[in-house]
């Protein structure tokens, strides 16, 4: 058993492992990210980008059971075990475990202070110690916080829910993506916090001081710029394909600018399929899935993993068999890890602005977050006939420092900036590694359809 294992590569911490990976020419096609040659190739090969943001799953949760060389996951590098009570090392050990919950009933805590407990074993980690490197994430509080968040839970069930992972047979559509396209080993959310601030950061380069799903997201009350506004100002076509079914606003309508100027670019999700099959996709297609209960397809608890795979297959099959496939790049990722366990420690990050957020933790203490570290690690795929087949991408390169570093949600904005000549939205985006170098010079064959998903034996 491996206890408190935080090593993504060669027994090193995340930061040390990243530093150990040379930022030179060891890329699939020999391109250096951000180079003149790489950007020119990206612009030549890609006209359309499809961006799908699913909900609230970690890398180890979704891909923990996939036995492919190079994946930094549970079956390759685990299991990982921690005491049930972080203050009592002699308490029952709880380990990462295979468990086929198609639908997780008890949504894990994914507040900022909840993440503090999950990552550091305390609601009040020392920010100074985190910044100077003397305090590293212990990753040991996931089960304990699940038991706090859902009082009276059976600890065994709590472990199975937050530290469970899926078998290859349960996620055939996703295994298909791993085998045929590019999977990122180290791709993190913008912040260790909940959905809407992470989605805001992904499309604006900052969560603008938002640390919870506050009312502003429900009334188009966000007044900063976004990829949607900038695209419109630069003459770049876009649509937000809205699968929320009216339960909440799609991401582009977080912003008052969109509500006032671009309502016509927000269309029903079913329009995506007609546009893909008919070759009418805009330059940027942004897809909001449904959320968050049973019969939704974002994978957010208690939504089903099998239903999320159906959405992925539908999107892929429509684009793949449509006339724009040869010029399209599909980016499939999640918004945050949703309180699910992952063994890789989230790294520090450049602050996007000077905003802070104050939250009261479950124990009544107050914590101030300064948006200077990333959230958990999420499954992410780059899907295109120009991506390397079956490639596992490890670390990218900080364009400012030249150092190897983890990818994150704002890597999309950095790459779109290269594609469409956009200025960096924030300092966070400026320092984000791009993935332009993962687009090759020659088209290759790819499956016309993805594997069919199926219900789980014990699906609820």
C-alpha cells in the first residue's frame, strides 16, 4: 500500500516532476509550443474549435482504472491510502478502490474550505507555508470531509464514493479517446473551489474574486470580459450550445455583456448536431451539458457517468462524420474535480488579479483565498485528426519563464490566443502552457464513431 503518495513522476512532487521534464524539443511533432512554426501550423490546420466542459470529476475517479502505459493513475501507481481521521494516524485506513457507482448519490464537498480539508487535512492551511513550499498537499482529507459533509454516512460508502474509480469496461467511450487521441496527465482546474467560479475562470482567465456559486451567475451579473465578448469584437463567430434545459444560465450568460449584446449566439444544444452534420459550426462552439441530478449528462453527481459518455459520443460522432472534421479541434475537459480524490498535488499558480475571497468553513473559522494555486487534476482530451494517436501528454511550458508546468483550464485561452491573435486575458493566461504543439502537420485516420456506452450493472 502507498500512503500519502503525491508523486506524478519518478518519485518527485508535482513541481519537481515538472522541473525534471525538459522544455525542449521532446514533443510529438518537434514543435516548440508558441513558436512561429507551431502557431503557423495551428492556424493552417484548425478553423473550428469545439469546447466541452463537463462537471465535477477528478482524473483518478474517471481514469483510475484504465491500464494504459504512461497514465498517472491508481492502477498504474497506486493504491493510495489515508487514515479516516486526519488527526488520528492510527484510525482506519481508507484506500482508493474500484466501485461502479454510475451515479454517486452523495455529492462531495467542493467548496474552497472543503478542498482545504481534502487537500491539506485542515480548513486553515498556512498560505505562507504553501507559497514558500514548506507545506505540501497531503491529499488525506477526502473521506473525512465526505463524512463531515454528509453526517451519518457509512465510512465504507463514503470511501467508495470519493475514492472510487471506474473499470475500463464501464467507460468504453472514454477509453476509446485515450487510445485514439491525446490525453493530458496533468490538467488542473483554475481554483480549488466550486463549479461556476471555475467555469468563469476558464472563459475569462479569472474568477474575478468569486469563490462560490453566488447569485451573480444566475442574473448575468458578471461584468468582466470573456472569450465570447472578445471573439465578437474580433469578428470570430461563436455559439454557446445550451443543454441546461433552463435549470440555470449557460456559461456565456454569466456576463451582462452577452445578455445585452449576444443573446442570439446562445442556442439549444440540439442545434449543435444539425450544425455539425451540415457543416455550419462557427469558429468557436462552446457546449454546456445538463446538470446536476439523475437524467443529466455532465457527470456531476448524481448524474450518470454513462449518460455523460452518451453526450461525448453524440458530439464526436456528429463532428467526425460532418464536413468540418478535417479542420476541427475538439477539447473535452471538466470544470473542476467536485471533491473527488486524486493523488496528484495541485500546484501553485500566478494570481490572475488582486481579488480575494473569504469563506466560513464547516468548523466556523474564516479563510481568505488569494487565487494563487490551482485546483485538482481532471481528465482532458485533445481530439482532432492532427493530434498524436494514443499520446499521453505530461507537462507543458510556461511561455513567460520557459519552465515546465502543469496544464490548466486557462491553457485553452492561451491556445485560442495563438490561433486567433488574441491578447492574454490575465497574468494567469499569460503564464499558462498552450497545446498548439500537439497539432501535427499531417492528417491521420480516426474512428468514424466512438464506442457505445452502456448502463452499469448496479446503476441507480
